[in-house]
């Protein structure tokens, strides 16, 4: 079936040349707005396109505030800090994620605790989260959840909406509320994805997005915090080096971060947001074509969870076993059709090898079987 898969991808993208995993869709509008930003000389973190981009994303997602950052990792870092994560704390997260999720936790001086994912969402499993907390944690008289064996505070829960497929937010929210954990959504991959009709990233205390070059909407590099009005104002202050308003003095009232998105990048994002509905429609049609092709085959296509609308950022199939996976990866990449395995589990990386964890059977199973397929917006 390998030849048929390669032929399908080449037919979709109308090329006999190399096919990337996910390339941006750029046109004349993007060039016009970027050139306008260049002509204005406002190319750094102050300029009208930054405000406009934030407003467009806030309106699209339904968030009260959207605060643009240099990348999604920066957004995660600030979100965790705003949630009160401190040196020595623990943060619940999933092992099946991009490394930035865990790196942001470490930026705060905290450590991740890995909780298994659910097979239907590829996101953190609420039942696995609850089971680990019941076995390993307790809430003290001060209302703080702590790891019983070490006494370390567990401040937050950081699930990810994997490949744009919404995690079980209702289940995760219930567990977090019961244990006093701040829920922060890593929605880096899920711009345009809906959970029960509501945009991902807007359920928890804070949510974050990414606009990296391989995302459905790109600013080249960039991220966004989704927050309430009050937290949005706080995020804007922290990401602007904690600079207090003043006509001419440099007044900084706490340790802040130089994390604001430059105006030139935001101009690109504004142009991209004009096409977000077209991008989503095209990517969902692409997913439908893949799903039909792999029906009744040796590969299981990864479909959106029930009750959700996924942006299908990266399409994926589940192979029979590791050998089956590797044969698909070798054959497609040798033919210059880019496919990729799912991320190596975070506990398999040296810096997170000693992290606390629950049973990770489903994550381990997926690690050996999942392959991402070319998922750019098709031509035309």
C-alpha cells in the first residue's frame, strides 16, 4: 500500500517533487501587509499590527484578551508564572507532547509529572490524572495540593490539544477543580478547534497558541496568551519587561520578560487570519480524503473526538506495530514525501528521565505506532 499512499499525497499536492509535512500558505496579502509594516518603520514590538492581530485572535477564539508573544513557549512560560508556579513546584502534564510544554515548566524552576493520554483524544486522560492524584497527593488545610512523598506543591495542570484534536476538557476541568489545580491549556496546535462549540484555550485559567512557521496560521514565529481581561493586562505587563507607563522614564516594577511579538510578524499574522476559515475548511476536507483512503486498511486514521471540531493541524495514522511504522516512515521519506513519527515521549529525553509519572501504557503504545502525514493546505 506504500505506493498508493505516496501516489495519493502527490495527487493531493499536484507535484512529483518533495512534499513537506506542513508548509505555510502565503500570498499577495501577506506580502502587502509585511511591506506596509516595513514602510511604517514600526518593525519591533510596538506597532498597530500587534494590536490588530491580538484583536483578531481574541474575536476569533472568543477570549476576552489575547496577548501576543514571540513564540508559544514564551506564552506557556508566562502562563505558568501567572498561575503561581514557583521553584520546586510540580506541574501535571502529558508525556506525549512537544518538548516546549515541559521546557516552559522547567523555566519556572518546576518539574513535570507525566500522566497518560487517552486514545480517543491523544490528550491527557482525566481518569489517569485522578488516579495518580488519589494515590500520590493530598490537599492540605491551606488548600494547596501537595505530593505526599515529597511535600512539593502541585500548582497546575497543563494538557495539550494534540495535533489540533481537543482534549477532554470537561473531565480535566472537574479533576482540577476538585484538587485545586490551575488548568492551563497548551492549545499551540489547535487554532480553529472547538470543544462542544467553544474554542480550545478558553476553558482554563489561561490558554496559549503558537504561530510557528508550521502552524495553520503563522507569523514566522509567534505565540499568544488567551486570558480574561484582568489576566490579559497582567500578561501584557510581564511580557513587556514589566515596564510601568511613563512619558519618558524607564520604570520597571518587577522582573519581566522581553516576550512581545514584533509588529512585522504581527502584520503577517493579520493577513493569515483573513484566511483562517478557508484554511480550516481545506484542512478538514483533506482529513476527510485521508480518512476515506485509509478506511478498511492496515492503518487507523486519527479522527476528531466526538463532540469536537478539530482543525486537523497534522493528520496522523496509527500503524500496526513499530516495524509497520518504520516501514511507512522509510518508504515515504525515501520518496521525498515527508512523514514524521510522533514525538519521543518526554520521559525518554535525558532532562526528564527522572520525572514523576503514572502508568504510561497508552502513550508508550502510541509512540511506537503514530505517523504524521503531509498536512499543508492543498493548492487551489
